């Protein structure tokens, strides 16, 4: 990186003049805008169609996603698939992505444990997300988890206070936030997990109903 250059400017320089999801994915594979690429296996870009009505935005890829190169294919992704089906949203018509495209972790024995991305890492990756939103131009954006919500809606946004509410945003006609499916997997017992899953599905049903209007 040149002296005085910011991570954001470096990422923007990689974005094609007339971006498509395919060209963005290829360009992002070589992104070095922050240090996360050094330990990650590969860039995990978004996945879905440019005609998607709904864009789901999570925090970052996990261990399975890092190894496969695809977003939401691990346990949280499988739970998300179930929730979308129950909510009546066609998974094949959804675009899924993350605010950070590389897996940030700390080693613990043979395991790699998720570590929350820092503000500068989120900022470095933001040009990719902004361009994904511009190319897909979804009717609805659903932030999954507090990190994604604060990245897109501002650092003062509190998921505990505004979960499931639609907020005004230039990003899309419908913008809302709910929990990340990984939080459901961490529920303390089966009963709590069931209750949290039903609440998650209901949040997605609200989106489906608004899209049907």
C-alpha cells in the first residue's frame, strides 16, 4: 500500500469499472485491504443472483465457509436455510454475503475460534459490500447480527432495541435487522433454541409479507 493510502481506497481500486457479481468475485479474490487475508484460506464473497429481492448480510465467514469459499454453508447456514423455508422465502432468490470477506479467528488447539472483526477491518471491506448492494439492488436488506447492523445502520444502532423494525435507509426500500443464526445455535438448551428459532423465523416472515405487498 502506498504511503498515505487508506485500506478503503485500495479496495475501491480493485473494483471493476462496470461491476457484475462475477467480476467482483474475481477481483475480491486478490483483496489485501486489511491483514485478515494473511491467515484466511481465501476470500469468501457473496453468493446469489443479481435479481435477488432479498439480501442477507452477516458478519464474516466461519471456519466451514473459509475452507469452502462459500458463505453460509456451515451449521449457521443450514439453520438459516431452514428458517427461510419456514418463512416462505425462496433461498435461491436470496443473495447472502458478509460485511467482512475473510475469516478472522484465533487458534485454540486444533480449532479455529471466531473472533469479531475490528472497525478498521470492516471499513476496509466496505467497498465490496457497497458495490454488491449497488449491483444486486435488492428490495430488502436483512442485517444478521449486531456487527452487520451497526456496519450498515450506524454504530449507535442497538439490535436489542430495534430488532425486526424497518428503518429508513438509502440502501434499500426495506431495511431491517435480526439475530445472526449462529446465536441460535449457542442457546443454552433445546427449549431456548426452539423459542429463538421461532422468533427468527417470524422476523423473516415479516420481511416476506412486506415483499408480497
